C-alpha cells in the first residue's frame, strides 16, 4: 500500500479539480473523475462506479462488474468488503469493494481498510464538486439541444413555406403547359420532350428539398403532402363563402414524388371545378393512407358538375380528362357520384408507390 501524505493528496485534489472544470460533457467529466480516483490508488487498477444519473459505465468490464455487484446486493453496502466474481474469461477473481458515499470503487488488489479512510474523504469531497459541474454541463447541454431544435424547426419551416410550395406550383404549371400542347404534338416532339425533362428536374429538386426538410424537422412531423394540401385548401377557399373540413389518417415517411404530386393536383382540380361549377358552400376532404393504398374522398353540398363538363375531353386544359389520365399513370382510378339533394361524392384510389398488379 502506497502511503500518501496530506500535502500529496491536496496536490492530487487540486490537479483533479482543475481538470474536471475543463470537461466539456458529462462523459468527459466522468472519465476525469475516474482518472482522479485511479491516481489515489497507484498500486492497483480500480474501477469507479458512478450513480445512475451519470452516463453509462465506461467499459464492458465496468458493466459486467456492476451487474455482478447488483445481483449480489453489494451496491447497498456502506463498509469496505472483499467479494469474488467470475471474470469475463471465467476465472474466479478476488476484489475489494470500497463504498464512498454514492460512489463505489472496485480495487483489483485489496488493501488494508484503515488505510482507505483518508482517500475516502478525498473521493467524497471531489464527488461533491463533480456533482456541481455535472449539473452545469447537463443544463448547458439541454439548452444547446433546445436551441438547435428551435433553429432546425425555423429553417425547415422557412424552406417548406417558400421553396417547397413554389416547387409544387411550378410542377403543376409545367404539367398544365405540357397538357395544353396541340393535339398534333406527339410525345417524340422536341417541345414535349423538353417539358418532360423540365418536370423531371423540378421533381428531383423537390425530392432533395423534402430530404433537407426531413433531416431538419424529423419524421415525427406531418408529411409535407398533408401540409401542402392544408395550405392549398386554405388559400383557395379563403376568398369564397365556403367552409371546409380536411381530415387525414395514416402516416407515410417515404412515397414516390409522382404519387404525391398526383394526389395534390387531383384535390386542387376537384376544388377548382367545385368552386367554378358546383355552387358549393361546404366541402369535406378526407385523405387516408395505409400500407396498400391512398384513399381520397371528397364530398360537397353543391349541384354537381354539368354533364357537358363531365363528358368533356379537351386535352388543351388540365381538366377532368387530364386529371383522369394522371391518376391512370399511377395505376389509380377515380369515380364521381351525384348524391340526390345533398351534393357530389368523388372517390379516388391510388396504390402505394403507384404500382399496379402487373408491375
């Protein structure tokens, strides 16, 4: 046993205290305190067991010995004692447990208990200092995380409200422009191909933007499609004496951009037609999603669409024909039902990923 003079203990305490005050995290603080305890016992390796509010044990050996002590109920002892445990290699090992208040020190080579008293005082005093620093570090860490979360939310919301919504608008207008081409223009025509390439480029930017938002915002937030629909309905219906209810069910983290765009444009077109032709005063929009499909149901209290509008097939406008074609592109279908004396009911079903049975 190495005898430490009082002056030597004071020097070690001063050095240990200075090192702990520079700790940048609770884990670093715990490591510095363990190093201090080890310096008090240069004659034997030691393991320092901290209270539960500190980070997990530093090594596998730490955890293994802690479990052994806990199983035997030794972590409730208040006096030094000798105990035996089987090491990770299976060998029976003799060690000494040295309680120091809320801290327990395991000495690989037992020492005479009376010689532990002065070191116990140093450990308990230093641990009180460690508790103060630990509280400061935890509070600082929580504030930093809260600030980071606040800024992430602010930035992601800004991206969503500006860039993402504008990209939806550009994509819709690009599709509308492509559908307005004269009938004589074929899919092989240069203009048609260039507009298709523009749509694909916008979709790639949308996908990247969505990834940035997801990274900043986290998957616990509502999906962008639901938010975009909520914003679109509020803006489109605000100038009219029309009330609405928007209900969603389900949660989807990953969906093909083409499917989400289709749902968005379908809802937009149905609302536009209802405002223009249906003489509505209220509309219910219900969008549900599960592992198999998207289910969109829209009900209004209007007079329905005139027959000539429903039967029209004018490819120069992104109307019912363009909407039907877009839904078919993702292997979905749409149906219209006139409800006598109550309004119109429209149902649209789209498989997840836009994949049909033959794909």
